C-alpha cells in the first residue's frame, strides 16, 4: 500500500530500534493517535507489555513490514509467527503456501522450534485432502517439495499429519497454540479458539 494515512506516525524499525528501509522490520507507531488501542479490559499490565515494552514511547504493532525504495509499504505477517532459519527470516505462510500447492494437501501450518545449529527448525502440520492417506513416503515427499521450492536449508525437519488445525472464529490458524502444544507448553489464551478439539489432534499428530 502507499503508506500510513495522514496523522499516523508509523515507521519500520530494525532489531535495534532504528528506522530502516529496504529490509523487513517491526511495524511501529512513534506517536499516539486517537483511534489506537487504549488498553486491555482489566489488564493494563498486559497491554503495556504487549505494545509498549520494547522501546520507550514506541507502540509495537506485532507485524513485520517492509518499505521499498519507492516508498511503498508491504505487510509481511505477524512478527511473533516469523521463522528464523539459519539467519534467514521468513513468514510461515511462505512455507504453508508451498505445501498447500501439493495435490495431496488441503491445509498446512508451519512453526519454528529450537534447533542447536540453525537457531530454529521448521515443523509442519498437514491436513490431507479427503481420501488422502498419511505415510512416511508422503511425509518425505512433502519435505522434499518444500526444499525444491525454497532451498535445502528450509527443508522441514518434521512433517506431521493431523485431522485439523486450531483456528480462530475468523478462520486464522493459531500457530502459537500449535507451537505451544508441540513443545509441551501452556497454550495461553484460548478465548478466540473456534475448534478446541484440534489441540488434541495436534498433540497426537504423527
């Protein structure tokens, strides 16, 4: 898009809190405006931690953004979902779109998990199309499919089959819930979860 609307002091910061152009960074707002979120109901501490704690006086939106040389802005997805594999930063939707392009795949979710060498490794959860059968051969085929399209360093370390993916009522995949479940952690706030049974499916995915 062409940029922020008049009156909104938006910017893109690097990891050191400096404005950047031509690279992906955090979408921020450096001055308040009347329509911004004022707080969380009965939880002001969580509001301050979520939006205001990273850099003094700067509101962090929680999305990656990119401003090109001509001044056009591009949103790159949620920063808390972003994968960083061997120094390369990418959105999970990039991996998921490659998987969904495979004729056997109906839905997919990609998460990053700790890895001793790469920093993070990709783990994918796949819902097959009706009539599809999970198998080790298909698992390897899907991992190789991602590697061919995106490069060998981004080959998923695991591909797991599941019957459903946790989603919000607006059908957005709840990757933080998938990641927490996979790592054996508490998933946090589930008030927006539409299909609670999907969490058990993720826990049993093979």
